[in-house]
């Protein structure tokens, strides 16, 4: 099968991005609505393409991620529709000031340009990522897992039609036609065209992209999140928060993976936990083992993001030891302290080095929608550019605009 | 010679960074003053170390960069002193809001952690970079050119003493003791310890770091800057601005390298330029050659940052062609339009995709001090994290702090 090359696709998308950067929000919202309309009107062709992918897929473990059904397609359309309600951020001048020589300097929000996304065989990401990019004025080059190729190409075809309906270049959305290992590697070196590369998927995918990409990467993802029960905790609240953080949706990155508990309340709290628990496998350190029935935890356990109904447990002698333990083992995602003590709450907030630090609340709130951003690109666990839940502004940058009247430098 | 390994140095600096992140600005300013005092009190030992480097250096071209004299050392001390006058940015909560469930979410400014800097044989960078990092609460791992090793180690020794005087860990500043090619490569893979890597130096160094680093990089640097003389320009102003941008300091990145001029004013403007000029080599396209005496410009010329008294010249038929030409050939650093026309000024501002876009002013103002930031880390030509002149905030990130009272996710 002869494909259009990824370089040609990137080139076309980059060109489209310069047009898109200068469109009005009215035009971009119209494109989002046209995409929603088109998805809703073409359920059958999408389901047919998806059926081909499902038939070809040999990995049963992947089928649920790969599967599209009416509801999932309508959800994608709905997400595109909802985005139109969010305000435009492009053109905003965050601040402007005047220099003694009369120069007026402002910082204006502009799109990144061309956003690359590498993801696994989840066709819903194709639409979700494309509409977030369009809303923020970015073209995108999408490279999904090869098992979802038919679905992705059909979704791309419909989105390109919708873009044309809205008077925008169809190359604003490009789905890589040849999702081979080679094109993934090529994409990581496309510095000429790509302004950023965002891997979305498991830890292995993210690691590969971080290690091999020369294009700047926004790392999203892994969460080995902690709940710390302080010696001054309200234990009932602690149990509610821990239980919510661990069990409400154990497969996601903001779920709690590890409990740290102060030795002064360890016996009471662990017994309350053991009494409540029948579903979570508890893996405790030595002291925990002497209090409740549990599996022994290894040092490896304390570094592990289970994404499952498993909880590691560590007993500490002080808040300092808790902070040290968490900063050493966490993935810098989300951590929470349960305490009634003012000084300890502030100490934890200041000294824990993670993207989101909570006092008396579940780590499960680390999420663009729960934070009130109205959309989510992902959750950044890196420190550059964006950290924590990313709203649309994470897909933008700024440029300095300077108004002069003939100033020259002395 | 047996060196402490770069991994050991990085590990120590990372540990120091967690202490530094929780210090007060009073402590950090005290360290800056102690460094300034120490440099001023130890001119002789610094000059002796520098003399060893100069004696060993075989590259005469590099001698001026390598050279320290009393004035240069006092300038470094003065830079450290001046930094103490700038306000602290750590701990600032840029914004805070309340969610319907009562969670209060704020975004607090925190240091990046451990900053790596790779630079050439300029010992002044050792102090300049270290004090910027300290002011913003970051530890640093500095890897200067091997030709400056004696100077750098002596400066590091004095800074470490000063840190101890101020009650801070001496490992806040680490100068790589073995600046070999191997340690440079190692440093680019130190993701475990380094939060960011900033290359400072020529295009070759920056390219090597961008291509090989798995640590996130902030790219600084190259500037192929344009001045566009619009058909509605004040030609006298245009000549003043162009002359300033080209000749005031031709070796720097914000100097103008290329003139773009509208054909309607090309003859008048180029003749004015030719009359004024006796020092700059002019390289023009075909139409330019028919108006003034100049060297023919190749396509290569239009992509070149000369950093010298050379100017490429292109005549265009429209502002659209000017914008297209500039966006194609520039390094996205700084560009300026000279015009009296309102619509053209706004069009240029909107459509030029560079870190700094000027109306009627010299590109030479793209500089942290000229922008009023009080300090400069460098000028970012990338889009992620920081774009354009970087003040201290470019060395920080944020973390979300969330105040709850037992909230769990439904």
C-alpha cells in the first residue's frame, strides 16, 4: 500500500497551522460544530471502519479500548460541541507595560503551531485531541496505534470534510496514514515541522518518546499518588478520602497507590481500614504487618503505580519522614495530607514536590474538568511549560508585541 | 586525575535543591551578597587560576572570551549584588479559585529544582548562571568549556565558601570537575536529577544538546532578525532603526541580519542606505543589485545569521510577501516593521511568528534588561515554557495547592 509520507503530511499540516493561527474563534467553533454534526450523521461508516479494525485485531486485551459504539461516538461529538462554549484564549494580552523609552511591551497568547500526538489504539483520542487542538488554533499530526487505523482514517476523513465545510484547510488535522514503528521514530525527529510532541498512553510509550524525541515533549501521565494520615488527622475523614482515592476508579493516574501513616495513629487507622476493606490487597511494611493482616511490601512496591486494587502501606515516625518518603517514591503527580494541624498542613503543602498537593481531599480531583478548566489535554508530570492538569492554554505559547515610535538602542 | 563523578555531583546538587527550595529570600539574598564579597576579596586567586587557563589555551580566537580581568570580576560581583534588589517570585500564588464543592485551588510558584547549564569557555557565565539560579531557588550543575576549568573551579570554590557562610548547602552550586565530551553526553541523559538543561553558546553547541538530550531543554539563541520597510514607512525613521539594529552591536543575536523593503520605496530607501553606509557589506537580491552597488545574495544568505557587518536585502511586492519571506527565513527571534499605516502594523504584529515582533523600533531591544525584567537567563527561541527574553520566572514552575475539608470525588 502506497502511503502519503509522514513528512508530506507534516508539511501540509504546518502550512495549514499558519492559516489556522489567524482565524477567528467564530470560524474555529464552526469547525467544531461541523465535526460534531458529521460524526453524528455518519455513525454507520465509523462503525463499519471500526468493525474492520476489530476483526483484524488479535489482541483481545485491547478490544475494549479499540471498540467504538454509538454511545462512544456520540460522546466524542458532544465533547466537540461542549468545547465551543469555552472562551477563546488566543489574542489575549496577559500583561502590557511601558518602558522609560516609551516602548509598550505586551505578551500575547498565540497557538503553538503544529502539535504531534502519539497514542495507542484508542480511536476516541483521534477526535478528542483534534478538537482540543482546533479550539486552541493548532493544527495536529496524529499517530494512533496501527490496530485502530481504519477507524482513525475514517474519523480523519469526516473531520477533514467538516473543516472544509467551515472554510478551514483540511490539513489542519492529519492522521498518519502509515502508523509503523518507522513513522513513529521519524515523527520524534520532525523538529522542522512539529512544535511539540505529546505521548498519550502507557508508561512504556511515554518513556520511548521522552528518550528518543528531539522535538520538545510534554510528558503526561504516571501517578504513584500518596495519602498521608498525619498524627493529627481526623481518622474518619482520612478513611473516606483514602477509600475514595484508592477505589473510586483504581485504573487512573490520580488514584492513590500508597498510604503513609503516622505511627501514633497507625494502629487505630489501620484497624479501621482492615475492617472496612474486603476488596483491596494491602501490602504493608514490617510495622504494618504487626498490626493488620497483609502482604509484605518490598521497596519495589513503594515505587509502583498499580492501577489496580492494591495499596502499599508505610508507617512513619514524623511528618518529616513522611515528606521524605513521598518525595523519594512518588512520580510527582498528586499527594494529600489528612490533618487537623495547621502547621503540618502548611509544611506538607510547601515541601511536597508534586504537581498537585492536597490538604484534606482526595487525589482523584487532579483533572482538568474537576479543576474547572472545561477541558483536559492531559496531566503533565514534568515541570517545564505546564505542570498538573492541562487546559487549553497548555496548547498555546506567547509572543512579545512591542509598540514603538522610532526607538533605537543607545 | 581522579574526579568526583558527574553523577555524584548531580546527586548532591539535587539534594541541596530540596533544601534551597524551602529557604527564605533573605537567606538567598545573603548568599548572593556573600558571593559578591568573596569575588571582590579574592581577585588575585581568580586571576591566578585564569592565568593558568590562558597559558594552557592554544586557541587564540578564544582568549578574549576566556580572559578575566579585575573589571570583569567586579562586574560579576556587581551582577550578584544587583540581583538582591529584585523581588522574590517563589511562593507567589498566581491565581486561586474555589470550586462548587468548596475546594480552593491555587497555583503557587516554585523553583524548577536542579538546573543544568552547558556552556563554552566563558568563566563569567559560571557566576552569572549560578547567581540567577540561587536567586530563583534552584541548585545548578554547571559544565563549562574545558579551557576554562581552572577559572571555573576557583569561582566554584569561592561560591561554595560563600554559600556555607550564608548557611546554605555548598552543593547548591556544582561545577563539573571533569568537563570531557563524555560528561557532556552523560549530563544530557541525567533525567533522574536534572529538571532542565540550558545550553548557552554557539549554534553548534545548542544543536548538539537539542539533538542528544533526553532532559528537557530550553533552547536559546540564534537570531536571523529582520527589519521590514513598509511602503508606508517613514524612511528616515526606517534608516535610523535599521542602522541601529544592524550596527550598534553586530555580534549579538538581536542584531538585524536582513532588510526587507517594499518595492514602492525600495529605490529611495536603498539609495539613502547606500549613501549612509561605508562599513556594512550589502548582499542584495536581483532587484536590489539594479538599484545599488552590492554583492549578489544567494538563497543561503537569507537563512544566515552573520553576527557581523553584513546585511542581506530582499525587495518584495506586498506586505504579504514580506511576512511570508520573513516567516520562512527567520529563526523566530525578533522582527520589526517600519510603517505609518495602522492596518499594516497590526497585520505584521499578528502574522509574524517570532518571539518578539516590533512596530517602529529596533530589534536590539529584545533583552531581559531592556524589557524591564532586571535580569536575563537568555532569549528563548522555542515555544514551550518560555519564549523571548527570559527573566527569573523562566527558572520556576508552579504546583497546584488545594485546600479541602474532606472532599471526595463522586
